[in-house]
C-alpha cells in the first residue's frame, strides 16, 4: 500500500509530507480497532527474534530511531507495524519551533535526507501528556530522546537534560541523551570531555535518585555523531565506561557530504540514509575497540537490508535502528529486514539473537 501512496506524498514538500503521515498515524494510534488492523498487517507478520539489550526485553532487534515521532503522538501505530521498539523525540524542556524556513530535503537517488529541523518541540508538558494518554493502548518498548533548548547556553545544558530526565523517567523504558544533532548551535560540543564528564555524571546521579523514587532503574543511552575523530571517540569511550552508561547509540546524522552533485547536498544540516552507512559503521567499529562488551552499542545509519544490519553487528553493534529507509520504503522494510535475518539465522542453525550477534562479531 505504501508503494501506492508514496508518489503522492513525495509530490509534497518533505516536511509537509512528514506532517501528513504523522497526523494520520496519530489518529490511528487513538483507535483500538485501527491498531488491531495494523498489527495484523504488520507486527503479526514479522518474525519473532526476541533479544535482551541493556536490561530491556525486545521482540526483535530492529527499532525506529528518534526524529519521526517527535511529539509522542504516534508510537502505538508505529510499534504495531513490527518495530522492536520506538524512540520518541527529541523533546526539549520548553516549546520551541526549531530552525526557520525550509529545513527538510530529499535526495531520492541516494535514498537520503538532509534536515536542519533544530529540535522542533512542543515541550515536556504536552509530550508527557500524549504518552500518558496512549500508554494504555500500547505496551511496546519506548525510548525518549532528550535535548537542550536552543537558547540555553552550553554552560547550562546540564539543567535542561536533568529537567527532561525528571519529567520522562516514569514513562520511558530508556532515555537517550542527544548530544550529537548538528542542527542546534554548540550542541555537539557536549561530546567533548570538557562538558561530557559533568553531564554524564550529573545524569547518572539524578537517575539513581529517580530509581529509588520510582522503584525502577531506567537505562541511560548516549547518542553520538559520526563525525568524531579517533581521539574524540577514545575520550568519549573513557567517559562512557567510567560512568557506566548503559549503551551508546551510534550514530546521529553527518555534516559531511558525498562527492556527488545534488541541490540538497548544498544545504546545511544533517545527512541521513544510504550515504551515512559507511561513516556510521566506521564510528561503531572504532567505538567497539574501546568498549568491547563493557557498554553495548546500537547501530544506526544507512540500514536498508539485512546485509546492512550484519555490517553494523560485525562492527560491534548489538541491535540496530532505522529511520530514512522507513521513510523511503514504508513498513515493508521492517518485514524485509527481519525475514532476511531470520532466514540467515536458520541457515546458520542459530536460534537466538545473542548467539547470532556474537558469532557475527567474531
């Protein structure tokens, strides 16, 4: 069905198309009968490949990355399509419109997107209200991706992250700390040890307080950029290990561009999709040399097939997320990737994901 409607959607401006799809998915998420139909067509038809990651029990190792459901309005419909989990956000403490003007661009020939959205967010209060209202219709695993407001000075960024952690802790299965979007000025500076150590230390300390209050420990993940130098990756890994973060998400979008001509490549913003695949895999590989199995990695960037998943797992990831390939191919990409993985596991006579991922890495 998505193949039929995609040409119509792609006639629209990219952000307008995104808004239309999210409005439809949000409406479907409020209907039990609609969710049942989506599950029959989606989740019920994808292979069950259960796995455990950072203490979370996932129905399969393929998740949806942050950026699609920024407002927490559509995750029941998205989860019903067959994703192992859905990451919501990025959410900021206070509402903000994001960057002005046209800010999302397609590169259809490369199955890529360039965006400079800039953390457009309704703020924490509406975000948490949406999740609270929908949680009873969806028991899916959800992560919440948090960031700082654009007008918060980098020296006060910790306050924004702590405020967000407080607000979402009770409803999130994990919290992803976004310090790697290229579309908020100075945000990526938070990946430097000058700021990162204080940020992570503060978040871990607050998480311990919240765990005692809520009687549950919510894992904390760090989302990093694909544009870090080997030295920066090594320093980041030291901080992650020292503070015992639960996982690293590698990677966010890139500010680099392929050596090809396309009007969208001249636009400022983060590039995702097929051109990101190699650099994200390279970052995972370097990160894994430092972390090994001490801190697990979620692989993200340019995944379109089971072979792309294998590439990420071979580099050191344990599970993966997609985003841009879902925009281009719709729910069919979920079934395609998971069925290919299931067939590959059967051909290798391996029945569980942990054994498969360990075998693939070794």
